[in-house]
């Protein structure tokens, strides 16, 4: 059986399953403080019309450059930020994203937990490892007495490979290395016994030598606990290693998504191709292959974002319609899709268009597909 057939079967199986956490048309605008009361109200358009679904036992990677809105999505899903508009469903039931009652929030966060990017900043420096791990056990009622609390704290440390656990339980964050601090942060989320784990660039603050260990730890926990995992990263190459599915985000808009192998081996959106051309590739260097995808300018201001597709000021294949509106989702087959006028304007399965843009949208130099 070929790799593409296996991927197709996995995609179809995922579609038959029900997602544990869904987000539909999420939008977030942060108001900007203005000193002139007569000036028109302005805001940062951080996320625009983002839709995603997380499944038990599967990892979804959300990739894009800094400022694209990845962390904002994770914090909305974790109920740290309230979305400006959009819907979130947990196990098919709608979540009241405006309800700030502490009991309601605690009930939701019992199932959805967030691992922050900086482990030193997310751990209280005046408290020991024992405190960080025992507190969620007490809050969520998983430990009834001191003996159970001690046993569960030691078990959590062993689960994240901090052993012998007795040597770590009394330490403080400043006594731990970066990798050890991140393991404690992961153990703290596991103490809640969540069903969804939102990992916001969990290895970007760590030494390269230990990043793979943390990624393997998260993969093992995902498989053992059947966690639905959202993995936020700048590195599109690591997404292929870590996640079954990949979503690509640019300036608040999700522009491409699908099985990781499909998205990374056969990128369609020019921004995805630009990300991959910037990633180190020994094979490309060895073959002296030159991938030329000229991108103009930098990521736009999200206070006054461009109209239509926000990538069009930088896109070498931009057309007039790209400035007018954001393209609808075009299905490319096998669960792979993109929002790009080069492959249609949604509404149909564009398998025939996956390799060559349609004549009505083809430019002088069409983008490479492989």
C-alpha cells in the first residue's frame, strides 16, 4: 500500500470520528488605546475567520511566522481571551465564550489545558515543584489527602521522565534546566487530566539538543492518553514529524491545511511554498536546487490589514481579485485544501486543478506544486 493510500485512509477515518474541540469562524480584534477621543476607533485584527477541529489521539500543527495569530487562537481556545466573534464546541456542545463565571471556566479548563512557550515565565519562582503539581490536584479534586497527593506528584514526575522523582519534588524553577522546567509545566497540565492539550511553541525556548526529547514526550503522552493536541510552531519541518495534520496561518488568516505530508510535500498556497523554501533542506543543498519564490515586503500591519487575501502585497502571483476579497476554501482531494484563487474559488473539489491553476487564474509564472 502506498503512502498516499495510507494517508487517504487515515483522513477518511478521521472524518468518521467526531472532533472533541471545534472552532468555527473565530475572530479576534484587540482594541487599541487612543489618546485622541475624536479619532476613529482602531483595533488589531489578530485573527480573522479561523476554523479548525481537534480529534482524540491526533496532533494538529498550526504554523506561521511571528504575528500570524497562532498564540491568539490557542488562548481563545483556552478561554484566556474572549473571541470577538465565532463559535467553539466541546464534544459537540456549544461553549459560551462570553461566560466568565469561575465555576464554568474551571469546568472547561478541566478538559482543555495550555502549555506556555516560556517555562520559566509560566512557573512561579517562589514555589517548589511539589507546589506546582499539587495545586491542580487539589483544585480539581484528584487528590483526597496528603498521601494521595504525594503519590500522584511523584507519578507525574515519572511520567514526564523526571526521575528519580524524589530528587525533583523539592526543587525550585531556578534549580532546573530549561528542558526540566518545561517537563514540569507539561506535568502540571497532566495533573488536571485534560482531554485537549494546546502546546504553544513548547520547544522554541529550549536548547536544540533537547527539543526532540520534549517532542517525543508529547507524542508519547498523546498516544497514551489519547489527547487531542494542538502544536503551535514556527518550524514547518517539525510539523511533518510531529503532527498528522497541518494548518498554515498568515496575518490572522488560515490559508492552507490538510494531512502534514500533503501540505509539506505538495504545498499549494504561495505562502506555504515560501515557508518551505526558507526551511533548511540538506537534499535541496546537495542537488543545488534553487527554489526562487520572491516575496515582496514584510508581514502587514494588523491595525490596517490589506483587504482580501492579506498575502497579496507580498505574493508574486497576486491578481486583482486577491485585493477584493478572501478566496473560499478549495478542496484539493485527500483532505488537502487551500484558500487561493490560483486553484479556484471554493464550492467544488478542485482535484483537476491541484497540479495546474485554471486558465482563468493562471499567471505568467505559475507557482511550483512540488
